[in-house]
C-alpha cells in the first residue's frame, strides 16, 4: 500500500516532507549526506525521477555536506517543475531558476552540456 501511495503526488509530497524530520539525527537541523542520499534513492525509486542518480552523485562528489531542510524541500519542487532538459538554461526565465539552490542549477547545466 505504501508503494501505491508513493505514486500519488500529494501522498508522495507528504511522505517526502515527513522523511526529513524522521531521518535526521535528534537535535540536528540538517540531514546527514549519506542518510539523505539513501532516502532519496528509496523514495524516488517509486517516483521514478530519471535524474536521481545524477543528483545523488553530484551531492556526494561536489556538495559533500549535510543537506539542509531548504535543499531537501526544494529538490521536490525542482522535480515537480519538470524543467525541460533539452532547453539551454539561458532560455529559461531566470526567476524560475533563482528559486532553486545553486547545486540544483549546476546539476541541470552539467546534464545539458
């Protein structure tokens, strides 16, 4: 039943947002990088976001620090926006890209190059 709920966008959002607080260490504001990557791989296995492997590789190799609540939440917003990968970043409204963490924009640019 949980797998079916993860396919529903509203339920997925609720579970995704709950996961941050559930998975972080007590007293910490951020989620340990390894924990965040594991949670993303688990959650997005059902959601089938095609860029999850690229994102996880990027945060492990280049971000290499704990994941803030903002980054956690904004990743889901990023996934839901479904920015077109074949359009160069420069053609997008810069206001759209400004709402995302720099790390997400860097991954998007890397995938387009």
